[in-house]
C-alpha cells in the first residue's frame, strides 16, 4: 500500500515538476534579487556592529569562542544564521537593517 | 483544483520518503549520540574471563560424575572439549572463580583446574593496538595510522599539552567529577582564569572532549584512546560555561602555560587552542610570540564558519592553523579555509556515515569520538558527572589531533616550534589541488611519517 502510494505520488510529483518554460527564469531572478537583498542587509548590520564596536557575531570586540564561532554547535553539527543570531541579541539591529515585510 | 491535488501528493510523497530515510538512519543531525553510559574504571588489564574456569578430569572419570563435580563447584553450564575430558565451565552468579577452583582441585577425579585466561593477539612489530572497547569506533585515529604512530612513540609525561578551553573534567572537586577514562592520565596544575582559582574544571563539555583526543587514558580496557596518551595535560580555563572568553583571558592562559615550572623544568611544550574569534589582538599575538620564542608550539582551530577566512589566532604565521576533513578526507562543510591554513585533521561530519569497518556505514555519525559529560545535563541541572562517549564535530576536534602529534614530536627530540611545524606540514598527505592549497593547507597530518623523520630530516 505504501509502495503504491509512493509510486503514485512520484508520478504526480513529476507532473508538478514539469511546469511552464518561463518558470526557472523567474525563480533565478528571484534568487538573484534575494541574494542582493541579503548582501545589503549584511552590509547594514556590519556597519551597525562596527559603530558599536561589536564583533561579527554581535559580541564585544575581543570575544573568543569555542571553535572560533558561536554560530556552529559542535555537539549537534547544527549551524545557525549569523543575522538571526545577531537579531536575537540585538533587536534594535533588526529594526535598523531587516527589510520590512511587504503588506498584501 | 487539479494542481492543488498534485502539490499535496508531492508533499505527501516527500513526507513518506523522509520518513523512510528516517527509519533507515535513525540518527538525526541534532542527536548527541551516546555510545555507552559511564562505567566504573577497572584497574589494569583483566587477565581472566569472569565466571569461567577450565577443568580437566582423569580419563577414568565418567561424564555423569564429571557433571556432578562441576555442578558441586558452582558450574551452571559446561562445554566439553572435542579432544578429551576437558571442560569450559561457566559458573553460576555468586560463585567466585577462586572458590570453584579450590573445590575442584580437592576432588579426586580432577586432573587440573585453572581460570580461563584472556587470549590476546600478538602486537604486530612496529605497531601498537590498544584494548579500549570503543577504539574501533575512533575512525579518526585509524585515518591517521594511529597504531603505527604508537609503535614509534606513545608520549611521556615530561611533555605536556596545555588545553586552553572550558576546562577539563580532571578532578573530583565540589560538583565536578574526574572523567572515568582519565584514570592514568597525568595532569599538571592548571588555572581557571574565568573564576580566578586553581581548579580549571570544565562546566561546558568542550574542553574535556578536546583534551580526551590528546591524552585519554589508553589501553586500559575502558572507553576510547588518546593520540598522545603518554603525555601530560594541563587544564587552563579561559572560556566560560557557554564556551565564550576574551583576548585577555587567552593571553593570560598562554603566559601561564609557558611560564609554568615543575622541578625547574618547563613541561608545557604545546598549547592547544580549539577557539578563536573574528578579529585580531595584539595581546594574544604577543603572547603567542612569547610562547614560540620559549620553544612552545601553538596549535589553533581554523574556525567553523565554513568561510574563506581562517579565525584568529589560527591565522598567525607562527601558529599551526588546523582545518577539518570528514571521513572521506573531504573538506568538512563547516571548516574555514584560506592562505593561513597549515594542515587538516579529522573533524568529522555528523551528517555522514562513511567510517564503519571496511568503509561501510555503521549507523553512527562520523564525529570524533571521545569522552565528556552530557552538556544538556550540565546546562539544565548543573551536573558535571553524566559522562558518556560523544561524537562531536568541528575544527575544535581536528586541532587536538595535531597538538598530540606536536607533543609526540617533542618526545622524539625535536625542540623548536618552527621545526615541529615544518615536520607536520612537510609530511602531510597532499589533498585537493597538488601542492599546498587554501582548502587543505599542506594536507592531512600523518603522524607516523612525521615521527619517522621523513620530509624535514630526510
């Protein structure tokens, strides 16, 4: 039963994957746009941190970390996003730099 | 409508596939995998198999009488030899081997009785195989040809490695406990720069795991092995319980280790820094310079951001900056890289399983396996006695492999940090682009070759 469901789902999924030809182009331009937005946001945050004499992770300059970074947990292998980490520590950095969500 | 159904079907299929994968590989990336719970250390190597004796009866003794005699001596089951009236007797719970032997030896039909000794494989010439039960899961030592390394050099307490980290579980003090598999490891007097006292106990987990890779008690029938297990360790606490410290603390820690004397000697020859930051510091740089000038080798982690920027102080030219590879000798995804990278060592990848026996998956994540206490129990309950063997990944775990090699090289007679660094780099296994590259530096450290004097002293 599971196998039949799986097969059926894959077949249907194949149909979903075959979309209109202009789709990848849209997706690519969206990715490029998101990358540019992220770069702008990172630049803003780095400027914000430098003005306050904080390191790249939002801690006072001169902070040392186990493994060299607070973003990677060596016990779990899990990596967290730098901006998320900074925004959690400094909500005002988010106000200053995070793009405001568009109203629908 | 039709499109919605298709999308829902796709999501359902994805969920089923993920579920199936989940059953095949039950370990998740966010699991801290425990190999075994803490065990009470046993002194020395066990000479006899517990609860077993061998007894040989005289030819005239009938099997039924032999059976009665064995039962009377405490035997629960017995296996007869194919070649005569010799039996392997397993004793009932509560019966001591000595008592059983005493009884059997007084029985008239018994030719002899003896404990069942543990047979061990002969050591191959030039190799040393430790009898630590989880050593076979330490793929990271296998990758470095550890048994050949130990055949050349196992280290000596006259050479010490200072571990500047979150501390080490090295003593029973207050709520802190000595890790069971540090039984025979020699510790020098350390210092806690976070709390300002002489008890550099670990309250995080990180430092204990790092220190274990260097000098876990080895060949003691407990847990796992350490790469320079004959060398001494010095715990220096410069990071707090969250693994965070400062330039000032690290500089202080380096100076402490370098100036420490015992019996008029400076035993600290290597400093392990499984730590770093994103900016440089004059105080740390000068402390490193003083260490190197005093003949101490400094080894530091390249960092875990997965970016083309080696962390400070690993980026300093007189420090051995260490990156990490996984079980396939591929760059670990988190490992920093760049022109300052010196070498790489196994740091693992918890999302992969390539390192079982004969290269087949063994259902265990490819982390560096060492002993430490459970970080969750420590953080949530303030308990530092919940010891297990953990697979942990990172350049923090790669670094102590190289620090251990440096310690072994000192024991071999090399005394200058520049020569130690050259010996390690010149004998490394070239990975990636031929010659030195920014991804692997000079390549994967090869302790046995470095110790034999290839490269530098060729």
